[in-house]
């Protein structure tokens, strides 16, 4: 298992924009690099794939017959 990392759900552009409001001008790429150095990872919503059902073919055959 890998080490557990802290994460942020904020977009890099948003972090960059918030820093700009504090007169700290950095690009989103720099934000990404700095977050990585601090042990942070970006956390995005991911689509979970279904595992499939063993009776899937049977279900579709039944539907087709109806």
C-alpha cells in the first residue's frame, strides 16, 4: 500500500486565483508542483464502474423477448 496523502478538491486555477487576491502570483502548474511537494494530491470525483452482473445476458434476452 502507498502512503496516505492529504488531498484537496479545489481546482488549481481557483487556488491560483485565491493566491492572486493575496498578491501572490503563481501559475496553476506551480500550484500543482507545490502541492505535490507538500504531500497533497488533487482529489476529483470519479465515475465508479459497475462490476457487472452474472445474469446480464439473461436479463437482456428476457427484455428482448418482451
